[in-house]
C-alpha cells in the first residue's frame, strides 16, 4: 500500500493498493474542504483501505490548516468514530 496523496487536478485524495486506487473526492473553497464521496474498489473492501485513506486525507487537511465538512457518509462516519479529528469540523 502506498501513501495517501492529494490529486488537486482531479479534486481527490488517492491511495493505491494491489493495482487499485481508492479515492476521496472533495471540493475546496477557501479554508474549507468538503468531502463529497469516497470510493474503495470491491477488490480492496474489508481491508481497512478506506480508513487508511480517510486518516491520510484528514492528516493532510490538518497540516494545511483547513476545516472539514463531511458530505460523504464514509468520511462522516470515520470522523464520528475518531474524536482526535473533531477539531477539523466546521
């Protein structure tokens, strides 16, 4: 598994694993990033790839000083289970 990377040209964070790419789509407006949809290929399901993607994306966001709006159910659920990221919410 590779590192989570931001792909600003496609407005998404990406994580490669076993020849597949999991993505978390976003919109960036000023100092707020809105996560809109997360996709984990079926071949990667159940292996914690989505959680690794969320963690890497949120760590990147924190490092950039952005605030988060979670319109994506997966990212919203991750935030609800991980209080260490509560400070990122708008």
